[in-house]
């Protein structure tokens, strides 16, 4: 019977609270991250994102609340042994080479990782040709790539990344996006804290938005972003065509531009079917432009709706 039960979430936390003197950094934060999910942690500076991550990993003791990692209490070393972590601020031994740094961290994690696998890990983050170079000679971007390799070298089931692209150029950010998608395809769970909302929107299954230490909103992108829009520029729109447009969703018109609000769960074939039906009804279709509110716009809406206060 136990074998048939679903696996525990990769992350489960409930009622997390943390106060530093007069400032409440985290206030009643609860959320879960399912196995194989990529979840983004968003919010302005001072929202409590890094403090939450440190609580999850046992680096900060909460004043209240509970945490389970991979089905075990976060304070259990066996749970943390299966977690890869890239902190926002990190520093490796400058006199070690990249290869030696990976070997050291694999040993610290208590995992036997063959040299060939460690070399492959460096290649994954774009450092294959710098394996023998000392860390002291690395740029900030190269050190961040090395940090990603350190987070991945012990074959973790859960990867926690705190601002993994802050020092990377656009190519490096694209590489990290590809890496996250590769982890997702392998069912590795990822909790990602990033200010790059576009990257979060591309790779994350769900998002948790923090503001002033509280969960302001959470859900899948479809749940948070709501309806999609379809803008069409049309001529010769008959009453029958107007009825067909209305059947697809709420319609607003400005001149020859018709905007149709489509449900978030609309079938992917709905748009081409609508266009084909309009053409069959004699409508001349000049332009079709799908659109949806961006995650950045939704994030700003949520944060602006929160009561004012000092974000610090």
C-alpha cells in the first residue's frame, strides 16, 4: 500500500515566519513544489524571497512554520543531501581549478561522481575548456556558470537557484534557460528565484509571488495571466460573422479591428478554426495577432494592488 502512494512534494512549507528585530522578513508563507515542477519565486527587492529559500534549506531558523524537503524534515541532512543550491552570493576557493571545485563539492555532498561525469557537468554550463583554470581568474559570469555546475554535480532531485543569471550576458541567460528546460525534461524539480520575469515565464510551470514577506499570489501561468486575446483586422463582416466571433469569446471593436477575449483553457485549434470559418463566411482577414497579458504586467498589477508600505 505504501508503494502505491504518490511521492511527497519536493518542497512543502507551511506558516513560515521570520522576524529580524523590528522587521518582519517572512510572514505566514505557505506553498508546495511538486516533483518535476519548475516553480518561480517572484517579488520586489525585500519581499522575503531569499529568506524563504534559506529557511527551506536550513540556513536560517524560522520563528514559526514547518518545512519538508523531498518528504523529509528540512533539518534532516539526508533531505539536504539530494538538493543542489546556487546562492545569490557565493565565493569559491580562488586557488582551486574548476575541476577541483566540482570534485570538492561532490565529496562534500558524499556522492561518488566519476571524473567523466564531472567534466560533462562543466561542459553543460559552458566551461569544458576552462576545467583546468583557477577560479581566481574567472569573470563573474564564469563564476556563476561554475556555481550552476556545483549545484548540479551531485545529481540532485531538487535544485534551488537564487538569481542564477544575475552576472550573465544574454547568451549565458539563454544557456541557463536551456539548462532549466533540460532539467525539467529529466523530471528534476527546480525552485527558481529570479528578477528576469521573461525567463521565468518561459520555463516555469507555476509562480509564487511574494510581497512584504507574504504570498501575494500563486498559481500556474494560465491561472495568473487569465484570458488570452485575439486581435483581428477584418473587412466585410456580415451579421453571421459577428455571431461566429461572439461564439468564440467576448468581442470588442475599434474600427476594423476586432478583439476577442479567449478563455485561458481554449483548445489550440480554436484560433485557426475561427479564421477558417470567417473566411468561409466571406470575411476578408487582413491580420491575426494573438496576445496575452505578460507576466510582468500581471506582477505589477498584483503588487500595486497591495497596501502601500516600506519594501526595504
